[in-house]
C-alpha cells in the first residue's frame, strides 16, 4: 500500500479553500507538513526529509510554482517538469502508506492543466478534485524561480551564474540549472563543467545524468547521450523520460532491438504520452514490424490529433505495406496540420499520388516539394524520390503513367540544380 497524492483544481489564479478545510479537519489526528513548491526546482530534496510515525498530511500550496515554463521544450530543465518531480513524490509515497499529500493546482498554467487532465505519466495515479476558489495570496518568488519564468535565456543564465558564483557550495540543483541555461546560450563547455560539478556533489542523483545526456546530444555524441540516459533510468526506474530518451538515442544509433526495450518501459510508465508512442512506432517500423508500427502511430493520432508527424509516420508505414490510397490520405491529413508544409513530406505525398496513378496531383505536389526544399538539398530529395519511383515502376499492378510524369519532372529538376 502507498500513500496518496490529491491535486485540488479551481479557478486559475486563485488558491483553493480545500487545503485549509482539510488541514483544519486533520488537526488532532494528523501531522501537517508544509511543502513549499517554489523551492523544488532548485533543491535536490523536494519531499519532506522526515515524517512522524503517526499518519501525516503534507500540504503543498501553489503546486504550479514548482514548474516555471520560461524555457523552450528542447532544453527545459528536468527539475522544472511536473512528470519528473511528481514521479519522485509518488516513488517516495510508495514507501509511506500513512501519508496523504494535498496539493493546490488551482493557479496552474493551461499547458500544465492540460497535462494533468490528459493523465500524462504520474498524473494517471493522482486524484484530481474540483473545488471552489478563494482570493489568491501574494508571494515573492526566489530570483531563480523568477528567472525561469521569463522567456529570456540570457537573463536565466545571468541569474544562475551569479547564484553559483556567490555560493560557497552550490546545491547540485543550482548547478544543473546553470548547465541548462549554458546550453540555451551556446556555452557548451561551461555546461559540461557545471554538470561535472553536479555529478561530483550528487553522484547518485538521476537528474544529473539525464541533463548530461541532453548536453551530449547537443554535442552530437549520441552514444554518450545513450549511456547517460541509461544511467538515469538505472538510478530511477520509474523515470519515463529517461527511458524514452534512451530509446530515441538507441534508435538513432541503429540499435532498434535495444531501443524497443527502453521505449516499452517508457510507454508502460507514460501510456498517454504521444511522443513515446511516436518513437516506439518508428522503432517498430525500423524492425519491419509494420502492423505494430501502424497501431502505434494510430495511437499517436488518437492522443494528439493535431500532431502532423503522427500522420506522416502512419503514411510511411501504409506506403511500405502497399496501401497507397490510405497512405495518401494520411499524408494529406498531416499536411493539413503542418503550417510549414514540409518539402520532404510533400514529396512523399507526391509519391503516394503517383502510386495510385493520379498524375495531376503527383506532379503538383512534386513540384511544390522541389521548389520548397533548400537548393543544396534538392539533389538529395530528387535522388530519394527517383529511387522510390523506380521501385514503384517495377511493382506489378502499379500503373506507370503518373510514375513516368513525376520521374521526368524529378530528373529535370535534379539536373537544373
């Protein structure tokens, strides 16, 4: 049996009365421990260091303050991500069955509320309760928390660097924050130096190798990144993002069997996470398990209908299965959801149209693809298209009129490059 975590929802911008009411009812039979969420991202320990033997209620006011969202998704510090921090709480509560945690989520941003309501990762094991709001109380954020709420990477770096410089012995979490901001401003060597200091201070903390893996990816060393993500997953087996990143890195290294093991673990921990299903589908496709890959990509579309690459990847699998009409429709739907109208995907739509002998659509999309691609990459795209066209022409039962038209166009444009 494990302890419980309940998140109270209300009107955004206002804390709820729920925490106060529950706290009052708990007096005399429950020990109340306050957990200040705003301190979480920049301190290694977030859960209470000790709990009395009697049943305890941990009250977390303003849970949203633990997850400042100023950073972009590509470099966002793992310590500011709800799926990581809340999983740490759930792991801790698994060892403390007499503890109940009551968290105020009423002031959360729309993206955080969406993540909670979609039941991503640990949210699937957290009860969400709607309660009536009351006026919000004021609070002063720490300089680091304020910096991580801002969209300016330079400001974040300056605040983190100053905090580390003025600390006699910086907390490992602050060193991770500095490393993350170093990546944002292009100071890769400084990021590695800060990560090395964090590793020396906290050798068994899973967040350190996780951030190190992101740095190795930035340095284009996928093998070392995979090793770092594997270490993070070993240190915290319930860390879904570590398994997911490990799987993606192993996929890039063309080690699909190992990648699938990691991605299966990630899906088990985060069954509602569309990026994990997308990576798993790509891995299954690389292994030639096309029916399973198709199921994964359909799950991606179910979870995130506006995600264009769910349709693109589904289209590719359907094309490989010889289901050209369905592939065409998948590519068309992906392009409807893709404002950029990616040239490489336009080219694949052109090939699907050629496979069903729609010469007009095939040449139109092929022309748009070749016009939209960067000139120095046009020969590469043309060669890829020509390879597929030649294979289609050799397939029995595939008409050749549209294939011939597109082949002529591609050959002419490749020569003109």
